[in-house]
């Protein structure tokens, strides 16, 4: 159960693949924004990679795997991806193309200006001032993004592990044993 070498390898490849996809997208479009459809496809691909990690681990265990083990391996792979991707984004926005931060801020300000009528002038001005005085890719904000990503991946890996798990009928189920004793 403790052999994570394949999981770590898949997590690293997943992170590097995410980084390369992001870089290629930037070189083609000049932006790192994916849009809704591509974002959904990337999300589904991530679920597919988690599923693959779980199935590979299940195969290594004689085609049986407990929920906890499946979830743990999927989560470790996903955390490696999140860590690599978050560090890459931090480096990209702060050192490779810092002007991209300004473009994002300008787009957010434009969106607030479009909703100024429904927000009110005071609320719109406050939001614009907050945007102008905040670095969305500072170390502290990057750590928040990293933590949120790890938490989200935990929830997703818990759900995907329910699909991958397959209990070994030859081992006793401790819950079933307790139930049978009553």
C-alpha cells in the first residue's frame, strides 16, 4: 500500500503536461485564460487521470482496492499536479510575463464598470480600488490558491475513489464482522 512511485510519476507527468499545455496556449493566444468549454474538458481530463491512477493501483493489488487506498493515491497524484501548476503560474505571472497581471486587472475593472449600474457607484469604486491595490499572484495569494486546489482535489479524489474501489471478498469487512456479532 505504501508504494507511491507510480502515483508520483503520474502526478509529475500530469503537472508537467499541465504546464506545457498552459505554455503552448499562451504562445498561441497570448493568454492563459481557457474559456468555459476548454476549462470543462481540462477538469474532466483531470478526473480521468485520477481514475487512471486508481485503476492502476487496483491492478497492482490483484484487482482489489479499498476506498482509502484509492483516494490516497489519487489525491497524492493530484496534489503533485496542483503544486507544480501553482508554482508555474506564480513564476509565469511574476517573472515571465508580469504585464499579464495588469491585463487581468484591467479586464476585471472593465467587468465591474459594466455592472456599475446594478452595483452602485460606491460599491464599484471600492471593488476597483481593491483590485488596483491587490496583487493576485503574491506569495500569500498563491498559497491560498494552492490550499484551495489541494482541498478541491481531495473532494474530487474522494468521489472518484468511490467509483474505483473494489473490496476483496476474501478479506473480512470489519463493519460486516461487527454487524454479524450483534
